[in-house]
């Protein structure tokens, strides 16, 4: 029988996840993983000077909390500088881009958990054809890539493979 987490369990320690040095590369360093949860949560680190290009989360509202470093958030409404302790609510459908400052940026995202992906037959392709990017999934968090021209994962900001 699998033990269930209790409300008093500590899920992670930010000082242990983030360390003291700016990250050398970007990506998810922690994710909520219990199977029967209603929420998804991730801690994402962006290396100094990197950017997550503008993208839209069409399905869920996202709460973003900066836990380390700093940077800038750009939306259709304007831009705002982010520092540790900044808390931003991003309604679904909001176009947003993040850029990390000189120390990089670490942030926690929290949103309603999406329905599980189902396997179904995709469109046929010509012999020798290249698999559709839309059939791919992010290697870091597993989110299915929906946009054919996506360069970064819309959930965690990890660069997607090209070509």
C-alpha cells in the first residue's frame, strides 16, 4: 500500500533546490508529482539572460511566484520587473514572456491540473515524412506540444528540440 502525503509534509526546500550560484541552464528543478492531486506546481530556473518567448496558456489560470533572482514579465498589458516575493496571477489566454536578469530567475508556478492525455490515432503522414511537432512532448515536464512552431514548453519554459 502506497503511503499518502499528509498536510504537514514538507515537499521541498527552496534553498536546497536553488543553491547559491546562478543556474548554468534553464529548466524545471521540482514538480508536484502525487497522482491524485488537483493542482500542478513546478519550480523553474532560468539561467541569467535567458528568455521564455511570448506564449499563451489557453487552458488554465497560472499563479507565478518568484523565489530567487529576478527578471521581467511582459504581457499584452505591459511589462513589470520581478524580484523575490513577486506574486502574479496570469489568467488563461494571457500572452506572456519572461526574461531572467543577471542572477537568473527561479519561480514557482501553480495551476489547476489538466486532464490526463489520452492516446489516439493521429493523422497519417507521407512515407519518409517527419513526425509532427504537435505529437511531441516536452522532455522536462511531459506536456504535449500543441503549437507546430513552439520553441519552448508553455508549461515549464524548457527549450524544445528543433529540426
